[in-house]
C-alpha cells in the first residue's frame, strides 16, 4: 500500500532515511558476498583418485590468491577467489519518484497491529570476478562446468534483505598463466564475471497512533498481516 508523496510524513521519512542509508548498504554488500562465498564454496571436483573434493572459496584479489598458494598458508589448488569489481544504481528497476510503503504487522507482545512506513528499496547491480585457480586443465574444466550449470540463465540468491536477488554470468576471461619465481609449477587461472541484481532496503519506521514517527527494529518478532 502507498501513501501520497506530497505529505509531511513523506518528508520526515525521507530525512530520516537519508541519515541512515549507508548502514543498510554495507549490510547488503556483506550479506551478498557471504552468500556468494557459500555458493561457490560448495563446488566439488573429482581428483585423480576419483574422489570428490570440495573447493575452498574465499574473498581476495588475485595477488592474495597466488600468495596464499605459494607461502606457508598451505592452500592446495584448486581454489576460487571472489573480488567485487563495481556497483551502480539500476535506473531501469528503480522508481522514478519516491514511494512511501505502508505495511501492517501484528506485534505479539502488544497484541495489536502496528503500522510501519519505509521508502521503496533502491535497485543496484554489483559486479564480481569469480577467479578459478588450478594446476591442471582437467580440474579447471570441471570447475568451470559446475559453475555454468548453476546459472540457468540466472541464479537466485536468498538473503535476509531480499528474496529477489538474481545473479547472471556476464563474461568469461582466460588470464595469462602467472608463474611464481621460486616455483616450478604453472598456475592456471580463469575469471568469470557475474552481475548481481539486488535491492538496498531502507530503514523502517513505526507510525504511532499519535502521528509520531519512530525508528522500527524490523528484526523483532512480528507477523505480517
């Protein structure tokens, strides 16, 4: 349900939203990255003994991945690293005008319905590089195939901030095979770029019976009516 935008309520909600919007943005970024690490950290490949091996996945740039594989951290290839590349507002999915959302919840403690107001969520796109590091081409081919199977044509990511987050494969790049100066083994790398379409929620506010607007902790135990 929406409330007309030319109201005093809207102006007050807009002001309060602008003050705290950064906190919600960071939470979405962290939650999305955590979900991606869980997704790509649940990929297996079959080794030369026909045993399924789970691949380690972590957040880090290319230099970090090489360093971890050639130093005392004892990481065994293959591994997958995830790097955030960029983010931008999605103007096609965003609303042209600010819309005030009106929701009703049932407060179990107070045993009454409460009215919650918030601005409509902001649509953004986040790009990530999914870097695959292996010693052998056979392993690379297995992992690459497993990743592409996940996207048909998209993958739906479930987070506590959005149920409609989708990820798409945008491109695939063969990276020049880097070599460590003190290592005889060549490391193969392939990078798959994905785009995640998600939303930044805005803070919710309790609209009291007296017309006051108070910050609402939307994680409390309430049931949507």
